[in-house]
C-alpha cells in the first residue's frame, strides 16, 4: 500500500508517515515550500518514503504524482497557514485543493481518503464532551472552523456520489516535536521553559481553563489506524487525548522537568471557559482500538528531551 500524505512534511504529516512506515506501508509526502526531514524518518527517504513538491490547487502536478506512484490511499492534511492568505486565496486553496484531492482519489480508485478536520468544528458548544453525532452550528467564527465544516459536508457528498470511502478526521489540539508556528500554548510554554525565558502568553491564560491537548504521536497513531482499517462503520472520528487537560496540569508537567520554568498563569477560569472541553473518543476506540499513550506528564517530558537533544523545529 502506498499512501499519499498531503502536507506530509508538516508537523502532523511527518509523525503520521512514521506510523505508516512502521506498519509496513510506503508513503509519498508532499511539501509546498518548507522542506524538513527529521532523523526519525530521513533514513527511509528514497526507499519507502518519497517527497514531492505540490500545490494542491495544481491538478496537473497531482496527475503527475499519480502516474509516478501507485497511490492506494490518501491522507489529506495540507492546509494554508492561518491568516497567511487573502480571503480569496484562502478560499481557492481550501476549496479547489479539496476538489483536486477528491477527484484524484476517484481517478486513482484509492481504498480510503482520510480528510483532516478539526476540534474547531465544535465551536459554539457551551460545554463538552464533544461527540461526533452532535449538531454543529451552521456558521463559523474563524477560518479553520468554517473550512473544516465545509470540507466535511462537501467531501461526504462527493464520496457518496463517486463511490469513495471518505473518512473525516476531527483532530484535537496537537502539540509536540516539529511544531514550529508557536500558535498553540503547549509549544510556546515548552520552548520558553527549555530556553529559560518567559513565554509569549498572547493574553491572559487561566489555570483552570482546559482543552483536549493531544500529543502528536497519539494523533499519528489515530490517523494511521483509521487509514489502514479494513472497514470502518462510521464516517467521522474524533482523534484526541479524550480528556481535558487544564493549563495548570500542563504547567505542572513542565515544572516537573524544569522546576524554575516561568509560567505566569492566572488563577481560576477565564471568561470563555467551557466545562469538559474535550472530545469523546469512544468511537475510534471501539472501531479501531485507538488508545492514547501520551498523557501530559509523559508527553511533556518527551517533548523537552527532543528539544534538549538539539533537534530543530
């Protein structure tokens, strides 16, 4: 089996590739601009892992990749950076790119297309746990929520008409090695602690606020299990830790490894607090045996060790 991972040299893509390689698969990883090849995968380059430059709006390039490799599965992770494009270009990359991937999946007759969605689709829910069968609000407050909802609806319809096995991957708030944009709080706190600096908090951060913070290795496990399953009884799956991690738990995990870390959290809840703000993962556990292995303490220690070993992000 050869799996095309769009955005395969990205944060989640590289860890997913490692999981698929460990399962005996071959992978084709696409990059848009930034080439990265960490130690944990570079030995497979040119053997079972291959890299192709791709703008997902370029259907001719996609066709060329399909001629070069016998693609049997796709994990579509490529997405434009938040705020990186104009509204028109953001729309074009998201929607034209999705169409091109769907059509490539149809032409290549792939076994399954795994489509990256997000915990962001649960925006507007006043409390969790967030379950796949929940009714979502028919609008969004920011681009990730908007486009992931649109992708789920369009891809589901397209899959039904074209006879494609399309599975929606609702991915939680992921952190860990290779993350470089520093948009998420865990990565900013860990990087600052390793450097002995005060973190960029980007506003007030409250100890008791919480989220489904999932280590990238667990996320990759979930994606690989869904991609390789013989059959799936559902079309939508949450991929996360399956429990809420408070900011205080996150800070405590960092201080266990770096006692002097500067982590200026405010007490209590913030004004936007949502109780039980995590994704229920009963479905993915039952259907493919997903079991997160990286709670905060273990994950943070691993992340810090990765950075201290001199690995570049």
